[in-house]
């Protein structure tokens, strides 16, 4: 009806073309593709559900969606024994095993928007929970997926004053979970060693600002824009991966963690000149 709407959807999807990714002993990633085959590579499938609605009053818009995603045939190619506690032999084969399980994601998306020739503002928020279940991992109990981010928020704004447009945006997301090898070792023979070693990265937060000026250049429409990315210069980390531990000669319990972290993006400045032909 005018100003209001209701929506719902359901989809069932199948995936025969599977991608396998594993990390080699030097910390690099290798990928290859296979076709699903019974008894070897499981068929991937998913059920997607969504219900929601929204309303619109002039320049104001609102939309809400409730969603659920059930994925079957989830695969992970993982080493049988994480970490290395003996002497490292370069040509030694790492025993890998293909684990198959399921994943479930559920949550809510909320969108608010206000759009006029002078003021533009959008606020988008997602609360979600994503879990994986593998019969041979964590005693078959669900655990947070590596892509599980409970809270995600984006706020975009722009104000136009004459030939100038001032913009600003804020991006926030909860830190993704990962397994800390340090805590995994400390847990030792604890029954709950998996849960005790599963921790989250710090929350990601970024603030960007910019200004744009419209002008004429030799009879053509042109603009110049300046912006500052990550204005607060936060040391955000999106991903982290610890590869394995290597024993050293100073003692039986001394080990060196070999791994890598994503490069940190510092405060960046950008100047752009554009011309419309």
C-alpha cells in the first residue's frame, strides 16, 4: 500500500562446485576447486528465509528484515594436529583431513534513510549470530563461525551547501573470533580447551570525512574532492592468523609462534579532481 510494504522470500540453493582452502607450512594459502562427489566431497546446499517490511514518508525511509540461513555440506580442510611440537622437516607431509558439517546464521537488518537535495543520511545496523557445527570438532557442539560478527553498523551522511558537499561516515563491527594457539596450549588437557582458546579480535571502528566542490572548468562540469580515511588513525585489525609453533634450542618448553597479521591501514589523505565530458 502507499507508504507501507511487506515482503518475504524463501530460496533453496545447491552448490556442486566446491572450493577448498588450506594454509601451508609457510603461512601461505592454497586453493583448488572440486566437483561434489558422494562419499568424497559433499554437496553444498542452503535454505534462506527472510520476512520483513518497511515504510516511506516523503524523504524518510525505514526497512526491517529478519533472516535465517541454514547451510549444509560446509567443508573445512584442516590439519589433524594443530601446531608443530617436534623438529620441523621441510619435506615432511602435513596430515590434513576434510571435515564436513553445517552452519546457521540468523539475525536482523535495520535500515533508516533520509534523503533531500540538502541532507542525505543513512543508518544501517545488523545483529546476527553465525555458528558452525562439525561432529568431530568441539564434541559436535556449535561454535562461532570465523565470519561471526554480532554487531555491524554503518552511518553515512552528506550535507550540500551551495557548491560544497560535506560528507562523513562511521563504520563499526564486532571483532571476529579466532583460535589463540597460546591459550590452546595453556588449556592443556582441559575438556573445554576449545572454548577457552576461542577469543575475539578488538572491535573495528573507522571514521571518514570529506568535502567536494563543484565548479566549471573550460565550460565543463568539474569537481575537486578531498577526504581523510580513518581520521582517528585507529590501528584496526580485520583478520589474524597464527600458523604454527616451532621449538627452539633454549629449552623443551620454548617455542616461537610463526604467523601473520593483516597490514594495518593508517590515516590516509586523498585529493581527487574530476571532469565530466
